[in-house]
C-alpha cells in the first residue's frame, strides 16, 4: 500500500527532527528530506510546530498500540506479558530509532510545546503504570517497588539500550535483552507453579 503524502511528510519530518533537533529543523529541510514540494508540505501542515506535534502524537500512539497488543494477550500469564512488554519496547525502539531519539530528548526549550509533548507522553506512562499496578496487585511485583519508578526505568532502559547500539553502529544482541530481563527479575515475582 502506498504511503499518503501526509505520512511521507511525517516520516521525513521525524528524520529531520531527530537529525537536527527541533530548533535547527526548517520547513525547507523537512520538504527536502520528505521529498515533497514546499506547497505540498504547507498544504498538510501550516507550521513546523503543528508538524512536530503530529509526529510525536503519532509516534506515542504507535508505541502505546504496540505495548497494548502484548498486554492484552489473555492467553499469556500476566507476569510473562510484562516480560513481553520489555521485548516489545526493544523491538519497537529498534525499528523506530528516530522516534526513540526524539522521545528521549523531546525538550525543545519552548515551555508550551514541551508541556504538550509531556501530555502526549503521559498517555504512554499512564498505560504502563496501569499495567505495572495490575502486576503489583496480582503479587507479581515486589511490594516495595514503586510503579512510577519502574515505568520510567523501563522506558529509559529500553530506549537508551537501543540508542547506544544505534550510535555505536552495533546490532542489538540477545545480551541486551537478557541484561534488561535480569534487571527486571529483581522486581518481578514469578509465582511457583
């Protein structure tokens, strides 16, 4: 299926924002990276800020959808779904490196814009906090573990692991996944069967 012009622009904008940062990205640069005429770009997005927020909102929605697809698998025990969520973060961030970079460095220096981005990310964090709280309530997470801290750590661990590999031009390895699972094993309690 062919991408729409709006999708093509959004993908180009994501690459430009990840490469140059918000401040140094121009609409001209986005048009060039997206390989569209400036008139086409302005037809779909009247400002750089509008386009930036669209890219972030779309990316966060994709991340939430990918996590939801794992957590909503009723045929898999809850504690195993959480391990699956870790795997899904690694997969998602590996496949969407520019988005990963943008999400981990989203502060643009503009208070109102940063607050809007923070609200978009709040949907992701709320979703993850709900899952961890469910795990904790079911006895799969150590009682002393703080749900908010766990969610932040998971996001950071997966994102930074992928970015480190990206900047070093290395491929992700099974050791990355195993190390993150080992870190999680300190808070996850697998019931004895």
